[in-house]
C-alpha cells in the first residue's frame, strides 16, 4: 500500500483542485464584465490583500509539502500549481505592489482574462477527470 501513496495523493489533490478550478473559471466567465472594476479595488485594500496572501501561501505550501511529484502529467501539473500558488501568496504578502501591477496588466488586456479563464477551465476539467473518473 505505501507504494500507492503518491498516486493516491495525486488523485486526491486532483479531486479537490480540479472542481475548484472549474468553479473559479465559471466565476471568471460570469463576472468578466465586472472584474476590471473589482480587481483594482481589491488590490487597494491592504489588509484584505495581506490576509488573502497568507491563506494563499498556506494552501500552496500544503500542496508543495504533500505533493512535489514529477511522475505523471497530472502529478507535474499539481506540483506546478502548488509552486505557483505558493509564489502568488508570498508575493501578495511581501510585494503587494507587484500583485497590483499584474492585476492592472490583466485588467487592461481583456482578452488575457478570457484566455486565462479558458485555460483554468480546461485544466480544472482535466484534473476533475483525473481525480474522479480516471482509473489510471
């Protein structure tokens, strides 16, 4: 059974992160018209950005600590997601101005937000499949 632990962790994280990404993408698509107004206001609220960064950092570190694996495409994707989440959380906490600049760049380029939402949706659907349906 211990030999199966990495595969079980990959499947479990895919079951959590896959549906989360699908819901996130649906929310992005649903709020596409209001996000250019909401995101800059969010980034101007220092305490909220700090708290968001802290929770984001904790989530990313949990993924990295439990799943830094490189054996399969889904394991690699989940490990990279963990690393990106960790970096995002740390950035929001330590250098919020960088987060604000990146947010401004996304807001000023509407197709970028649409492309990002589509990528998040596809990644979420794939990880949901890996976690809930696939037997591999």
